[in-house]
């Protein structure tokens, strides 16, 4: 029986991987550790056992946890079985910071202050310390967002200590890398003993292209300086993943990735009417949550699916909040 802890980092492709885990959990009847309130574990505060909904009737343990949290390993251990496999995902900090900046532009005070300028990202990067007050909890994600989610001292300006890196290495069996998403999935499949069918996915939570800010070399350098800890983490674990791919066998990996992509093309053909659909053209059931500054794409399903096909296709395209609510309702036999 699987026992899985997935640390869902922000703006890294984590919803796509979470969807794979939602489907796995549903298929295997795993017990999810859900937040007691809402969809996150008291984020941006540290994870706490108190923020977890109690076990459902007749269950003796939780099997899987995969909602947003700020990691506190000792607290997670109070909730999850000792033999749980820990996974997480990191994305190129230039890409992930740009995504965080735009997505949370009107929610995070540091970003909101810069939003009054015609080019908010340039204004912010020019003098980030002018906008960033590290004592405000609501600014948590404004600097080194991935390190913050991992529970590190993200507001500092230096890199991680060897001790911090060693702790992450000791905790996580696999740190996936968004730029090697499919390769990471193959490694996750091996680690968890899954089939290729289990890791078929549709890319979720993508912004419409007009909302993606194209980053100049100068801006990229400034993003890296501001997010030094994320850069160090990313570089370290990217290298590690590359080594794992080599160890797995580069050709064997290429073959598996090709097969996976073929399977993805098949289900896309079977399930999807339109890709990259704007929110206003999506029915509510398939509309991802929308921040007020950007549009997040979704999928329209084909109209002529049998019930069995519809159930399968829906789950692939189901945005996080809708699928989460469905699983919660099923597990507790009552709505959230
Ligand atoms: N498979 C795959 N490969 C590469 N990139 C991917 C993938 N799946 C999702 N994405 C991109 O990840 C961004 C969304 O990340 P999250 O789902 O982690 O966001 S959230 O924090 O849960 O809101 C979002 O990035 P932006 O479009 O740049 O905002 C998605 O496009």
C-alpha cells in the first residue's frame, strides 16, 4: 500500500503531479490527509498536525498528503506513516518566480506595491527591498518561494547551508524538476512501483500566453540574485536528477518518455475537444481557479463520450479544487 508525501511547491507544475496522485489515490482507495479547512494546510504558516482534518471513520492511518503546505517534517511525521515516500518538484527559478509574481500580483503586498508601475516586474526587480517587508507573513512567497515551501529561511539573501541541503536530501526520495517533467515522472513511477498508464497527464494550471512576461537577460539575472536560495536548490537538485537519469540509462529513459508521450497523445485524442480554453469558455466544473490578474487555461471534453470514458477523461482535466472537493466528499460522505 502506498504511503506518499508530496510537497506541493508553488508554480512548478505541482498541480499536474497532484492530479496524478489524486487519480492514484482514488484508484487504490488511499486515505487522503486533507486540510481541515479550505484547500491548503494553514499556508503560509508552517504545517501543523492541527490543520489536518481527522481520519475518516474506519480508517486507521492516512496514506497520502499532497496539498499546499509550508513543510515542517517533524509535524508531517506526526500525521503520516513512518515509511512514507517523500517527493517534491522544483522549477527553474526564473520561470517559477515570474509565474509567482504575475499570478499573485494582486495578493502579495510586496508585488501589489509594484503593480502601480507600467512594468511591475521591472520596477520590483530594480529595488525589491523597497517593496518587500520580510516580517509580513503574506509576503512569504515574494522571495525564494520554493525554499519557503520547503521550510527554509527564505527571506535571507545567501544560499542554503550544507546542513539544509543534506536535510532535504535525507527527507526526499525524489526531487522532480519541471524542465524534465516526463523524465521525473518515469523516475517517480519506478520509485512508487506504478505503471505508465498511472502517470499519463494533461498539463494543468497553465497561464494564457499573453499573461506570461518575457524575461530579458538582465531581468533573469536580477531574479536569480533575489532568489539565490531557490537558485542554489534548483541547481543542486537538477544535477542530482540528471545523475539519476544517467543511472537509469539515457536510452532506456528516452524510450519510456516516448512511450509515455504516445499514451498522452492517445488520451488527448480520445478525451479532449479543445486545449488551452479560456476560463469564460469553460463550464464551471472544468474551470480552474482564476486569480484576478491572469487567465488560467482549461480543457473542454469531447461531447460523445460514454460514461466510462467521461469519468476517466474528467479526472485527467479536472482542476485541483474541483477534484479535491470530490475526493473529500467521497472520503467523508459529506461536502467540504
Ligand atoms: N507538465 C508540465 N511541464 C511544464 N510546466 C508545467 C507542467 N504542468 C504545469 N506546468 C506549469 O506550471 C505552472 C503551474 O504550477 P502549479 O500547478 O504548481 O501552480 S500552483 O502553485 O498550484 O497554483 C504553470 O506555469 P505558468 O504557465 O508559467 O504560470 C504551468 O504552465
